[in-house]
C-alpha cells in the first residue's frame, strides 16, 4: 500500500483531525492476497474522491463474526468489546466495510454491547459517490460485457440491500444478467457461518460448485461479488469448471477502480 495514501486513526488523532468515515478493512481484506486487491481498489477510490477516511491499522481486530457463528460466544464478546473500546476511544461515528460479515456484525450485533455506529457497505458508498458526481464512471472496458451479480447473504437476505450493488454495475454500460436464484432467493456461496474456515462435510457436491452452476447458466463474462469470501468461493467454483480463462470474478470496487483507470 506504500504508493497509496492510507492514514491510520492514531496518525489522524495525533494531527487533531477526525475522518468522515472509518474504513474497516476486515480479516480477509488485511491478510488474504486476493482480498487485498479489493482493499486497494477501495482506497484508490476514496483517495480519488477526496473522502477523508482512516483505518485502524494494527488496532483493528476481527469483529468476532466467525467466533459467534461457530458457537464461541465468549470469544465473540471479548473481540467485540475490545473493538468497541477502540472505536469509542476514537469517537467513530461512521464506518464503511467491504465485508458483509463485518457489516452485519458491526451494524446489528455491536449495539447490544454498547457499540452504536452508522455502518454502510462499500456498494452503498460507491452508489453515493456516483450519485454525488464524485465518481464519473465510464463503462469503457466493461461496455457490452455480460455481468451477473452474486448476492452475499449478509448484504442481501440479512440486511435487504439488493439495489446498491446493481445500480453501481449498471453505471458500467454493461449488461446485468440475473441468475435464477438471486436477490431474496439467492443461494449462499458456501462460506458463511464460519464454513470458510473448516473442511467440507460429506455430500455429493460443494455449495460453491452449485452456485457457480447458477452463474454459468446465464453465460456471463464477469461474476461480480460484494464480499471477499464470496469472491474466493466463486473463483474456486469457476476453476472447478476450468473456466478461469473465460470468466472473471471481480468485486464491484475493483470494477469501478478499473473503469475510472485508478
């Protein structure tokens, strides 16, 4: 990230400044090599639009979502309380994140423990920046491409956000094609509920393979995602069918950053 401007909250606080929004990077966006590309795309967009933002850096810990989903409530509450202490210490009001798991936990589960913040998903932020005219998206490289969007469970069914990612994709002059199971009837990629971190159980087909079949049916050039876990699962699904030369799996932030030539 050396070529990018990424201020930490500690640096901003030391300078007597407060960001308009805290970018919550999340575990995947921090440590997974593929998801780091999504993080970079978001930072490039924030810098390009002159959004005053900061990250917690080493002070950011996992939200506790995988711990709670896998049944370790004690660990979840420990992680949540530590994060709330840090966030409140910096008087954070607004948070944006590219991970629907972090989004759902920060937005819906932290208030029970005293952590109250305005939390938005990066698709919503992109939609707002486009509507405000700060992002002038030209379709360019995506013009005429067939794109299908895979709804992340914690963005779609859990929080009812279907419109923002689609409105962002439609700004690319591309053809948005829907899978038969989409929006409120969308199918999980197979990574939620902490399943990302364990071996698959016995069965005759992996969930991500089943979901990739849904996508392949509509013959897309690109499968768009809004979640780093979904991105991993759909990428593996495409590889399973040896289609990685024909079909790209991209986060919506990456597509916008590419279209803006950032």
